[in-house]
């Protein structure tokens, strides 16, 4: 069994900081669960474009408010605590955070460790592992 504490993980290199968000990766590829599990904070007043070509992602909002727009059909969905979205079509999307948002995110295939978005908002399939 794997047991990890978010507070401990936030103080380790499991915490990855980007321009509009930071994410603490509680489960990664090395845990061999078939998915990775992250707690992500989206900074207030930010807009983030993402396009996970190589991954499927599901997201549960647990704090804050914002909206997500799918680029192909321009549909906008309001995101608040209790709402999930799942990028089952590798949907290109734009997340606008009106307040700070906290999200629980699951990725398949699992992230390896230190991934940050490339210029299209995607993660590569290879990345540096975390040290523990
Ligand atoms: C909601 C979202 O996708 N934010 C970007 C960070 C990502 N969830 C991650 O790396 O944990």
C-alpha cells in the first residue's frame, strides 16, 4: 500500500510550479497504478490553454470558480466545487480561473514527474522523475 500526505508532498519535488498553476503529484508512473493523481492550484485571474494530445485527464473541482471552453466547438462550462470534466477526446481547452481554484486531477497514462506544458499546452511522454 502507498500512503502519502499532501502536506509532505507539497514540501518535496512532487510540487511543480508553472506560470498560471502549481500541481503536487501524489501518485506518478513509478507507483505503477496506471494513472497519476495530482492536486492542482490554478492561480486567480489566469487563463490557461491546454491540449493533452498524449494523455486523458479527468478533473474534479474542490474549491474556487471559473470556466472551461472547448476550442473546437467554443462551448463554455461553468466550473465550481463538485463539478468534474473529463477530456475524453483529448479536447483542446482554455481554463479561466475567476478565483483561486483547487482541482484533483487524474492522468492516463500517468505522468512521470516534472512535466510542464509545452507551447501547445501538452505534456510529453517523457520527463524527469521525482527523486523519492
Ligand atoms: C486543471 C489542469 O489541467 N491544470 C494543469 C496542471 C495539471 N492538472 C497537472 O499537471 O496536474
